[in-house]
C-alpha cells in the first residue's frame, strides 16, 4: 500500500497515508510479573510481539492454532473482550456473521482476544478504520506483516495494534517483548515520527524495537522507523530459501538485512497467500526470530513471564538477559553471504537490479549481516553461556561503530 514501504498508485488517500508510512539503556523501571503460571493452569514459556500496522485478518488459517491462551494470561494481559469467530462460510460471510458479537462491540478501551488464535488486538487510534482491528478490505499490509512474524516464530503471542499511535500503547504494555514497525516516510525523508515512543519502549521499558528501513537506497540513519540508535534498522536481502543470493535496493547503513521476498497470508480470504517483497516483511520476520530466541531462553531458565522485568527480557533463576544482550548477540551471530552464491537469474520483486555481496567490506552493504532462522541456535547458545560468539572483524566493528555514532548524533 502507499502507506507502507511499498509504493503503489497515488490517490489522495494514498498520498495522505504516505506521510506516515515509508542500544543504549537508561534506567528501566522495575516491573514485576508473576514468574510462574498458576499451578492450576500451567502453560509454556512464551514471547509477545506487537506489530503496529493497518489491521489483521484473524480468520486466516495462518493464524489458527489448536491451543488456547490460558485465562490467567488473558487476565494478566488486560483482555476485556473475547471474540469467538465464525468458522463457516467465505471471509465476507464470516465477518458479517460476527459483526454484532464482535466487530461492532470493539471500543478504544478494549483489548480483544480472538479465540482459536494467539492474537490479541487493540486500536492504536480511534477512527482508523470502519471496522476496528480488522484489516482494511483495500489493503492487506498488517495481515502480511503479522504473518511474517509467525514465520519467524510460529508460537509467538501477537499483540496487534491497529493505527500508528499504537506504538505508544505497545510500549507501555508490560507484557510486550518486541515492537515491530514497517512504516515511515518514503525515501526516509528526515521528519519526526515514532522515535519518542520507541525510545521509551527500549530505553525505559526494556523492550526491543525492529524498524523497517526504506525500500529506496536512501540511508537508514535519518529514517524515523529504523534510524534511531535504540532501534534495530532492517534492510532487504533476497534469501529465497538459500543462504545468500542478492542484495536489494533498500535502505543503506542498516543494522542488519533480512528476507526480502516472502509468501504471506491474504487479508480478505480464509486460506489465500501471495508473494510480496519489501523491508516491511523482512522486519517483522526478524522480530519473530528474536522472539523465538527469547522464548527458548525462557524455556531453558523456567521464566514464564514476559516483557522487561527488573531491566531484563529474560528473568530466570540466577539468570537474566537484557535487550542489549540480545541485540549484541544478534550482531555477532549474523553472517555475510558469499559472493559465489549470487545468482542474477533469481532476482525478484520490484528491484530487479539486485547486486551480489562484495567479498571486500560486505558490512558496507549488509550492516552486521544477514539474520535468518539459522542464527537462532547460535544466539541461544551464546546467551545461555554454552558457546560464546566472537566479535566481527576489527574493520566491521569500526565501521558499524561509526554508523552508530552518526545515528546517535542525528537523533
């Protein structure tokens, strides 16, 4: 859509939306969440990811699950409305069947759980759409973004915020681990955006924020979504099922690069999918991968809470991991693809002029490197203390330090 990192036709509405789309740690308040679930209703360790976007289609099979979020979890999360969605008929028929019992009842004050999924939703802005939380019939950006999160971690709990003011609401919620945003002004025009809310989320609430760099070659430094030093700025790399093929024309000087082209759920069907490309989807997939790392660390340390507690995202017995620890481990675990893996015949998506990764100073293209599911285990082993990851080369560390200096100076 025009408001995302994608660029489509320009109507008046699209033009308005375009204006919106495109770590250091301070003192973190002590936030205590019960470290173990109640004995009568036990559940696994989990991680909560908050995509902030256009809306979501909870009817899609991509989001269906056999397990149910426990009542104690819903109570702790502040859920005020549970929607038991229809499972018969077409997408349109199901939406209409549920209007009185669900969609027409949702207010800004509500936090809504959709039974049969791991999706909890709320409005970030009143009046954002005609049907709160449900993805716009003319735009499926938020549904695809959320699908990408679950491709990174199928077990993630989703707190979906509809409307861009939702960043603050996600930042303030104590059970959210990661906020992921895929919007900002096209070409990373240097205007203020969500940076105050993401700084609050990271530096004060101890969360992680993944932000999409633009789909042009503009630098990510001044991008309000991916540029601030507390945010993880992500550009595009065509993974295409293999490790390493081609860099795409997306934001330069990012933190990392991630999968550019993905096969993601439709916003107006029950089981339809489509190929789509852009940093809009590389970013939430990375959020999913990081949430999987957090979830597995909690599993191993019997931490059944979530969010930043006592300054840590993982707070087990005699063990803790901060948002900075996770970010630094990601930087070391990321990898540089080989030049020999480049296959120009595999270029896809809106940028057909992708380039191979240079064997000389690849970090000038990729930042710290590629983050995909293959780095998860090495991050877990590093953070748990089983096998420490090494720093990157001196040249890489020096270059990335210089980029961070520029980001800190700008923001």
